[in-house]
């Protein structure tokens, strides 16, 4: 008799366990539950992609700095010396025979970039 009671109780417990497992699985397979699971997976994938992109950006900046240091690009540029003022020499064609020396105009400056000054 104890044997029958044991097997009856074991069968009832297995039935309850199986029923609860099946009910949980059915609830997971409803459209609302599937949509919620898909949304959670999409959000999780988005976070992983964002983390990956940030890691790539950080490593890219680090590698670019290393390459810049190796090539000497990141060094501060040396200040270029300012161009010295230029003097124009003007020949005085109306000078008398006593003054044959050319005159220097110290305040006249010619620009290197402007090629249309003489026109």
C-alpha cells in the first residue's frame, strides 16, 4: 500500500510540475511576450553596438596620437620668422649730374602675395 501511495504522490507531483512548465512556456510564446523579448534583445544589441563604437573611437584616437607622435605631426609648430621689410630702389632720371646715386624709400613695402601691384 505504501508503494501505491508513493507512486501516486510522485505522479501527481510530476503532473503539477509539467503543467506549470507548459503554462510558463505558453505564456512566453504569446505575441505580447515575444514582442517584449524582441524589444529587450534589440535594446541590448543597441547598447553593445554603442559600447563597441565608443571603444573603436577611443582606440582610433589613441592610435592616431601614437602615429602622430611617431611621424612628428603632433609637435607644436615652430613659429616662422616674420618677413623683413623690403626697400624699393628708385632711379631718379631727372637728377642732375651731381646726384647720380639712387634714392632709397624705406617706408615702401611690397607684398609677396599681391602680384598686381605694378599694374
